[in-house]
C-alpha cells in the first residue's frame, strides 16, 4: 500500500509564503518523477511543477519565478516552496509521483487559500 501524505496548506495573505511537503511511504517501486498539481473550484486539475529523480524541473508559466520544487530522494519527499502568493493560487494542491514501472500515485490534497 503506497501512501502520499501532503502537509503545509492553509490560509495566507496575498504576497505571503507557504511550503508544502509530500511524504511517500509504503511499498513503491523506485520513484521517477515527483510533482505538484492543483485544482481550483470549478476548474480542471493543472500541473504546477514536476521534478525528475535527477533534479530537472518544469514549472507552469503562472508560477515561474515564484514557486520552487525540490525533493529529498533519501526521504521520498517532495516540497513546494510558494512565494508571492496570489488569490488566483487558491486551490487544492495534490502531490503525484510516478514510479519507474510507470505507476502513478496521488495524494489526497491540501487546501491553499490566499485571501486578505
């Protein structure tokens, strides 16, 4: 049983920062990519950022320069540092990992609300 547990969401004022974490546990084949997605109310889930095992990163244009994804392979954990948050960043943020055998695993999500 593979579990992804996200943490770090909450309420923050515009311009503020949050750091999300996602810890992977259980019987999982070697992890390849790790990433963050988000889904705002009434919208489709979208990619925020992904990072390969080797550290190559990809970001959505809307978060470039404000968000930073990183990972700790020894801890099977991925992080998302979010700075200069905007109300449009409000969403449920989901962690996803892809194992080297092609299996995808999702977390249950953590809510980020940016509001004054």
